[in-house]
């Protein structure tokens, strides 16, 4: 699909890069650095997933066997005083 979009854009006279990078389009390097301080892993999958979570207006289903996303979400919410964790 990306190849078709690239071809369509170039056929219409638009310039575009050869490689699509999700974080360059939707990410903010300052915000991503703050996420890393709140224990988000540095891999691209985690960053892309965090961007989807932050940009969506709907609920996200997290499949998180290592509990990395849950840890990050708790740190994010606690830093913003929006979470009270109960056990």
C-alpha cells in the first residue's frame, strides 16, 4: 500500500521519501524522550504503539506479556496525577 501511495504522490508531482517512518510523521522527539524517562522501552515497536495509544480517541487493547506497556502507562498517569493505583 505504501508503494502505491508513493507512486501516486510522485505521479502527481509531490516529493516524498522512499521510506515511511511512522515516528517522523506522528512523533515528537521531546515527548518520546519524556516517555523513555517514564520507562517506555527504546525499541521502535514500543514507540509506535505508544504513539497509537496517545493519538487515538478510542480504547486500545494491549497485549503486554512483559508488562512494559502497563509500567509505562502507570508512570505516565502518575506523573500527570491522573492515576490512583489500588490493589
